[in-house]
């Protein structure tokens, strides 16, 4: 009976206890750090030095190896924030709010990288640094959503209030995600459609896909590593706050 | 043509990868520094708490004790 309830407890509530999460995080941290460094270095070597130049874009297309993985992370992290915000809002899961809060700056950084590298790719290929195309504009909106989320989350003295207010922003802003995803199909403008999709064969040679996928895996591992660092930092901040309150109150 | 010239696109490729590296390493360093300073602050606060607890962790203590008990039971 006891084991049964214990098993059922694993899942959503497994990490509700910060102490248990910290133990788990310490265990996996070295592994995600190693995977991040190994995959990113391998992707850089393959993408910049090994893979041949594109027949139309020459060497300029190599920007894809940072641009596409960064854009992918920007979207994925926003989805994680929206889901974690929903979990924090509905079930008041204590770690979910912290996951959403800790993920936001990482997502904002990837969105920024996506916009800058896209601009550096646009100038030689399209002849312009910037165009108010649907994909690019919706990515800029995503950056503002991230910044708004971060600002709103820290705008309250009570972190619970900040978490609830920013959770609403994250959930409303999630409308933007399908807009970004399908913008290249809905509006036929400058930005090219997806290179790799689940439904079609990729429009890229297999040798060029390897560095792209390696970089995606490397970025995911980087995200997990920085997320663990930031979560530990948030948990420490919460303990500091509680200790201070206890000292003032007691 | 040399590797660093990137077929004439060096002015675009190296800044793109440079910005990526700079932002990601910067975020990592900021996050690590913040963790270090908060953990140090936490240790100071706990030390100032005056050994009331073996390894005092504020309100997390009850939760910790509960977990330990739960995990110890077969």
C-alpha cells in the first residue's frame, strides 16, 4: 500500500519538493554540461569546417547552424514557460513557477541570437538587414513577450503575485507561437519555409543536417544546464527570503 | 581561399557565431555568479542564525525531514 502511493506520487509531484529536486539536479548536471559542450563543439567543427559550401548561397548558409537551432530554442522555451505557468497557476506546483521564471532569460537570449543571426544572414542573401516580414516581426514580438514576462515577474514584492501575473502574460502570449511557426506558410514573403519538417523529407543534404541536429541537442543541453543553475539560485533566494522573514518575525 | 575568409562571407558568418557565443557564455557566467553570491548569502544567514539547527535551511527543514523519512522507509 505504502509503495503504491509512493509510486503514484512520482510524476508531477515528484519535484514539488525542492530538496529532492536539488539532489536530482546535482546528479544530472555534469552530464548535461558534458553533452552541451561536446555537441556544440562538434556542430561548430562540422558546420564551419567540414560540411561543403551550399551551391547557391556559398558559405553564407553556414549561419543556419546557429540561426535555426537558436530560433527553435526560442520557441521551445516559450512553450515550456507557458506549460509551466499553467501548471503553477492551476496546481500551484511550487517548482513550476520557478521553472518558468528561470527559463525566461534563457529564452530571451536565444530569441535575441535568432534575430541578430537572421539579420546577418539577410543582408548578404536578401540585401537587407531587416524587413517587416511576418516571421521576423512575430519573432520580435516573441522577444518583447520574454522581456515583458521578465519585467512583470519581478515587478511585485511578493514573488507569488509576480508569478501569477506573469503566468497570465505567458499564457496569453502563447497565441504568438503558432503564428511564428506557420508564418512562413501563411504569408509568402522573404523568409524561406522550414528546412526540416516532420512530414516532408528535409530539403537539405544529410551531411548538412548532422551539424544542425548536433547544435539543437547541444542547445537543449545548454538550456538544461543553465536552467539547473538558475533554479538552484531561485531556491536559494527563496530560502534567504524565508530566513529573513523568520528573523524579522521571530 | 583560407578558412577564415569563408568564401567572402566572413563579415557575416563570424559575427553571427560570435554573437551566439558571447550571449550564451555571458548568460552562463551571470547565472553562475548569481548562484555563488546567493549561496554565500544563505550560508552567512544560516551562520548568523546561531546553530539552532544542525544544518538549518529555513522553512525547507520540515520538507527535508519528511523526504528523508519517506526515502528511508523500505
